C-alpha cells in the first residue's frame, strides 16, 4: 500500500497529485466532514473548509493543516511551514485539553515525523506506556460463575435452578481485582487497530510493547458500547486523560472509524472550535472569581414571533460583573487582513456581534483572531470601531494573539491588557 502522506491546508486550494486514484476515498472524506466543507474540482484541486486533522482510507492518506503563514509559499510546501503548522496544531490541542502531554516525544520531533497521524499515534502510545509502567490499571469486576468452590456470595435461587441434581456446584457472585477490565479491553482494541494504521517503525515497536502489557486482557472489537461502558473511580482516575484521547480516535468523538469494503480512519477537528476552546482556557485562567466567564452563553433569542423566541444567540464568551454582561468576545480563526494589508472585518461578523451588543445590553465587544506568521501588522490591537446606538456608543475591538508563543501565560496577559477597565469596574 502506498503510504505517502498528502498534505493540504485548510480553507486553501490544494493540488492533489494523482487525484483520480483517490476519488472514492476523497468522497468518503466528504461524507465525514459534510459536503459544505468539501470541494473537489475536475483538475484535482481540493479545498477543505473548517476542519483540520488526518484521514486515511485505503491507499489514501491525507493530513489537513491550518494555514498560519501570512503569505503563501505557493504550490511547493516549505519544510518550515509544514513543521510550524504541525507544532501549532499540537500546541492548541495540548493547551485546549485534548492532549495531556506538554512535549512531543523526541522520536516525533524530527523533520521526518511530518505526519499528523503518526504524531498522534506516538503521543497516545507514549502516554499509555508511561502510565502502565508506573501503575497497572486494575479494577474490581463483578464475576458470576457456576463452580464447585465457594467464593464470594452464593446465589441460592440461581443455584437451585441451574443445579437441581449436581449438588456440589454453586452459582456464586464475587468481585475480582483484575487487569481484564473494560477500560483495558478498550485500550487493547485501540492499540491493535492503530498497529494496522501506522507505518512508522518507532510507533510499531511501541504499540507492540503496549499489546504485551495487556497480554492477559481479552481482545474485543472496538465499538461504541465499549466506550459508553467505561466508568471512572479512585482506582482508575489516572487513566481518564488517556481514555479521553482514545475517544479522539473513534467515530463517536471527533474522528470517523467506519467498517465496509474499505476501512476509514480519521481524526478531524473543527479548527474554529479548537481555537475557541483554547481561548476559553486562557480566559478562565486569567479572570478571578470576582467576575464570571461564560463559554457559549447565556443564550438568548434576538426576537420573538407568535410569542415564541426566534434567532437564538450564542456568543462565544461573555464576561459578567455585578453590573451585568460587560464584555462579549467572539473568536474567528481566519486571516483578518485584506490584500493591501488593511484590517478586513466581514459584514456578517460585524452584524453578528452588534446583535449581541443590543440584545445583551453590552457596550464592549471583541473579535479575537490568531496572529499569522509573517504578518506585517504585529500589533495586538488591530482596530477599534465605534457603533452608535440608542443605548449609547458600542466599542468593537479587533485584536490578534500570537498563538505561536510557547508561554500560555504571556498570551493570557496580552488579552487581559485590553480588559484593564474591568479592574476598575465593580466586580461580583
């Protein structure tokens, strides 16, 4: 199987070499992310909107990366741009809580490890081996057997029904402290599946080690029910972050994993949601409990029709003091400049946040963008717009943050400088 990775950039037109060989598989990708986010032209030009991640089906292996350079390098992809984009994705996933690792394993930092799928597989199995080398995941599992030796509690009614003649047998129920539990069965099934997907020799060795760790665990088919059956308590709480990452490899979380003539394996994340989640973490860490930061709410209707609410509003973030909602902030993962370098805010974005201001009676609005590499205007405050309304002047600030900054505290401090008036406002 040809395992060459095809790299495309989200929201940009990308040429797919030999695209006719990948047509069926590419349309399977369209089914996962939605036709509104997928465009394939007759000349082999592919455009993926909104999503980033990786997709593998048959001999087709694609990674979709965010475009974070201010100026395109053209059709040819530079090594620096590829590595910066991969590092950007990893950092957002880590800061947003999708990944518990703060640093890539050394084997995945080389320029040859420019495959997002292999990076994710490496992160998962490294975390797994690290956890299991410190603490084997064992849980109490309720067992019920018809046996000669009495262990635990005898189920007398079941014994009488099953053993009317064999008086030496008893149906017993007991708790067994075992490695063969649902969580480990899930990990083993996932590791075996990943072993069929990876082409990296280091990942293959580590995955085989993981299977050896789980030699006594039953191998069951990976399924939705397997994920839903997992429960966490004090005995297995340390493994919950690893479980959350495992969900990212499965169909019912972010990726798609489907059976059929060709197996599909993907990890696809809406980049706007990822950026929004990252900003939410920054805001949560930099505002104390004297004001309330709400993510995705409160939700209000802009209008009514026939005594029912219409046009539900869902701002990305609101910040509330005792005076009410003082700040509304919306995140936009897009390039905020036009071709001449001027700040370019779409009318739809302007109308959206203005509707927020009027409905929530808020006079401080923010649009937050990522700072692209090589951008000419490096100021954090790009523009301020003043909107006159019957309720008074509304201020819309457009700011950009350097998400390539490795210190998340510096990013938070940059955002907070634009909210200094909150320090003087009456807090909750």
